[in-house]
């Protein structure tokens, strides 16, 4: 979703490292230091292993029979993931992708086509992976991606993330939309001087960041601002109402809020309220007289969540993000 003339600017080495660290897989604090890392890749012909590669140790001599459960293989090599491919599978990926690609296809269309080809080969057993973190999450269609983009960022506008720590702007990311892609990806280095003297309270200072972004790049369609530790925690928090509670408690500031995001927060708040009611129901209704009503509300909340978010975005980006980042 980048234009041919996309421009990357405003990042120092430290700013870029901070931004990319937000999207690195991680476990709970007590498990992070000892969890398995990296992966192992196996190339085989269906009966015999041809090559084994470790992302941590390079090429490894095959020392096991095939087939072998990938979970066991990952544990043996102390890795967090494993991938197996039949000889010729990668060539088949490119053959199928090339047969479907058209000269007029943009980056979005090509990326989705490539993902669908890989999914096909996984379903056929030519490519296997462990764990299947995105299992059950469908590949979005081209129309879904475009509709999602339209719902959060108008053409010519920008979206932004600004994270603060100890009263200073820790890192930021700005993406300006042009057509069906983004022509500017910018960091915080050139925005800090334009923010002026900060008060040390990010709840006041983020408005200066908004002004600096709009003066330099474009009007914002969506801005998300918070302290970095709060944002990291919310990335992994799948509990009902987590984001809406953070917004209500001013732990996260969304400015402005597109309608699609507002609807999602509203649904999230409804789920949170229902979960609270469900927990106290046995105390106020020990005989279960409210159970039929509770069952009806539960169905309506669940349907509203699925229907509303799918209708607007076509997929749940937060669910996919948690699946990719979470490590046990």
C-alpha cells in the first residue's frame, strides 16, 4: 500500500529502532527472558529431509527422520516457530503468482494474491507451519482492504501514532495517504522541534504534536496517542473493553476518531458492560431468573460485534496483531 514515489523521512536510528520494537513478538515479563526465539526451516521431498536451516545457527545437518511433528522439531532446536516445505514448493508459489499477476495490479492486489497462493499450498500440504498463529483469520479481499483504508483515512489525509515516555515524545509514525497508497512515511525527528516547549504531561502535549503533523504533512483522519508502556500492554490485551476503558480513562487519546473506530469502541464498551453484568448476576439473581435475558443479550452483543466490525473493516486487525505478537 505504498505509492511508487513513497518518501521515508524523519527517523533517526534510535527512533526507527524504537518504532520497530513495538511490533516485535514478546511474551509475558516472566517468560520473555527465557522464551524460545527464532525458527527452523526444513526442505524435504516427502520422505527424506534435504536441508535444515536455523535462523539462529545457520545450516544444520539433518539428524531426524521425516515426517516429524513441527512442534517437536521447534522444541528440539529451541525455536519459537518451524516451517516445512516440499522441494519445488517455492517454485510453485512463484509459478502460480506469476500466472495470476497482471501488469495493472497494484501492491495491495499483488500482496493479497501472493498470500492466497501460499494459503493454497498450505492447504495442499506442500507448505506446513507451526504454530498456526493466524489460523481461522481469513485473508481479506482487495475490497475489504480498500474499504478498511477508506474508513480510517481519507485521501490526502494522514494517520499518526505518537508515543510518549517520561514527558518526552518517545517515537511517532505518520502515514499520508495518496490514492490507494501512502506517499509519505515519517518519524518524529522533524516534528519534535515544531512541537515547541513541552509541559511534561503527554495529555496536554499531544495537541502540539497534532498541530506539527498537520502543519507539515496533512490533516489527520486518525491519531492515536499514549504512553509507550500503556500502548504495549493494550497491543496484547484481548479482554472486552480494554481499549474503550483506556480511552475513557484518558490513558489513550484518539484525535480525531473516524466513525469506523468510534463504532468499534462502542461495541467494545458494550461487551465490557455485559461482562460486568454477567459477573454480578449470580449475586443479585441466585435463582437464575435472569438467565434467558442474559442469554439473549449475550447473543445480541456477540452478533453486533461480529457484524459491525466485519461490515466496516472486513477483518479484525487487533485480533490478528495479538496473534502475531503474543508468545507463550
